[in-house]
C-alpha cells in the first residue's frame, strides 16, 4: 500500500515540476517588463511603465509592429484562401498521388525554416524582390497554408458535400454555391484558420530574418536583433505585448459564438 | 461536390502551382548554388563538407544536441502526460491550457526569457549557489546546457501532445482495473501505461528530433555559436549572411534538408503510420 502511494506520488510530482518548467519563461517575463532600470533583471527592483511607452513611441519598435500586423493580416487571408482551395481539391481528388500531395502541401511545417529562408533569399535577390512586402507576404502565406489546410479539412464533412449537391440541384454553379453555401457554413472554422495563420506569421522569426531587410523589418526580426545585440528591457515589454495580443485574439475568437 | 476524379483539379492545381513557385523554386536555387558556382562543383563542396574537420564536427554536434534534446524532452514529458491522463477534468483543462498557451508564445520570447533565467543575476543561479551546487554565481548562457534546456522547454509541449494523443480515453478505468488486480503502481506504469502510449512517444521523438536538427533561434540566442553550441543552422546563417559564401550555405542547406527528409521517410515507413495516414485521408476510422 505504502509502495503504491509513493511511486505514483513521485511521478505526479515530476509531472507538476515538468509543467512548471514549461510555463516558467512566460511567468518571469511579465514582471521583468515593468522594470524601471535600463537593464533586464529578475526580480526587478523598481517598477515603471517606461518601456511600454518606449515601445509605443519609438519608430524603431512601433514601425516593425505595424508592419508585422499588416503582413500577418494579408498573409493569413491568402493562406486561408489557399488552404480552402487545397482542402476542396483534396476532397475531390482520388488519384494515386493523394497522400503524396497532402504530405507535399504539409511540408513547410517540418522542413527547417532556415533552409526555406536561404532558398528564398537567393530567389528573391535574383528577382530583385528582396526586402519587399510581396516576398515576405508570400513567404508567410506558404507557412500558413498547411495549418489552414488541416483546420479546413477537418471541417469539411459529408453533410457539407450533400449540402453542396442540394445547392446544385437548385441550379447553383459550383462557384456560386461556394460563396453562398459552403463559406457561410464553415465561417467559424475559416476564422479560426485565419487566426492561426495570423499568429504563425506574427510570431515568425526565422524566415523574416532572411527575407526582410531594413524596409520590411518585422517585429520578431527587430526583437531578435535587439536580444542578440543590445538586450534592453523594451524587448521584455514587446514580448509581453505579443503574448497579450496572441492570448486576447485566441480568447476573442473562441468566445464569439454569434458570428 | 460528389464528383470524385483521378485528375488534379483546378483548386488543387492552383495551390500546387503556388507551392511550385514559392517552395520548389527556392529549393531549386539552393541546389543550383550548391552545385555550380564560379569556384567549384557539387561534388567539390559536398566533399569538403564531409572531410573538413570544422563541418564534420558541427554536423556531429548538431546530431548530438538533437539527441540530447529528444531524450530529455521524452523523460520530462512522460510524467507530465501521466498527470494529465489521470487528472480530474477541471485540473486537466487548466493544465492543458497552460501547455497550449505556452505554445502560442513566440519561440523568440521563450528563448529570450531563458537568457535572463540563466544569466548571472537571476534567482536560479543564486539558488544554485545557495545550495552549494556551483562554486560561484555563474552564468549558464552561451553553453550547450543552455541550448539543450531552452530547446527542451520549447519542444516539450509538442512531445506532450504527441504522447497524450496516443493514450486511450479509458486509461483511468484501465488503471482502476490494474489496481483491483493488485498490480503495483510500477507494474501499471511499465506494463500498461507505457505500452499504450509508446506510439505517441515514438512519433513525438521523431518530430522533436527533426525539429531540433533544423532549429535556429534558440541555439542562436542561447548558444551564440560559441564552443560546443554550434549547430548546422547557425553555420548556414553565418555562411550566408556574414561571410557571403552562398555556395557553402546552399550546400549545407541541401544537406540538412536531405537528412531531414531521409529521417522522415524512415519514420513514415512503418505500417502503422501508413495506416494512420490512409485513415486520415479517407475519413474512415476503421480501415483494415
């Protein structure tokens, strides 16, 4: 009896410690961002909001923030469209290469972003598109399509197939039915997919490192440069802002059931 | 929508075309730069890759660190999954929320806070010094330990999800059954819990290993490329951005991609994985 209690208790203790380990970095970041001094310290000796105001007022930080938001919004829209097209195509296609095609479309997830980034650096430089908004938006769209595909694919079921058939019997063309029947039916899933793609793009550091220059510097790129080279508390404030945005958006999208 | 054909339709075709432009063309450029530049040929730079001590040691170091990270993540994740699987609904939701929310948080942000945690003035190093585990207050940043810890921290949620997805829903009942048969907790853990979840563990290990091979941000911030923290991704960035050696950078990238695809193929060959893939694609849950 005693033997059983102590082993399980041990495993559970290790489990709880493991969980604490997972959330540790986030927990320490929040108080650190409110420090008053010019250096990062934990725990902070005095508190102020100055680094948040620095983030909002300096062009060095706020510019990239706006650019990240813009790029995220646009690339998420494109990624969801691409994911929807791919999902519909997968549902219809029943040839030999189905698994291979799906794996191919999912491949940006497990290919190391650094290799894709280097390749894109070469390509975009050759095309003269380096440091342009087009290149970073296309790159982030590529990253987002796999996520959109998985989410939308799980939302398409036989009931929707039959609904589309019913629309066809009423004389709707496929594209008309797409916009009037299918998209309204799965709009919640489409919005969730959009959110995921936006967060993927907003947080994406590696590709941005290779594809952006000084013109299109995204927030993760700015954060990376700052952490690597000057390490000031504004980074902590920015990090907390990013956490808050991600959390707020996710909560917002899960609570609104009326949309 | 019930038309099911064997030809690639326009929807799929357009996405594949996009992929061809944005994925295949860059990869093609990589192969081109690896193969032919003014100074050498493909066999030339690959040969250099294989024989030059610097590159070989970086490759071996990358594999070693990735293995360390995979094993450590597995060891830490298992107790967490155990707790998750046997917790009451309320607690399980809270814990899942904690794990998932740490996944939303940017890789950069998480690596960044580990820099703070592991540096000289942090409570962690103070605590270690207090418990006489270190001789002075030391900073652990830019060491291999820091890189492993950071990568573990970031890849842990992935491993947790992989393992827990393989655990059957009725695992609590299985536990009660084993207890009613007077099995010890250790017996239950080793002979019931682990075998049930081993599939997820293998998938998780594969995924974590692959991801850590190509990891860039965490090793760059926590290791900086000093001493034994150099990983292949850091080398690629160095070659391309700092040294302007596009050829070597391309060769390394091609090599990395090839290695990852190879490991992936080896991991996907086993029959259970192919069965799983086919059930996902045909939306049937009982394929035989």
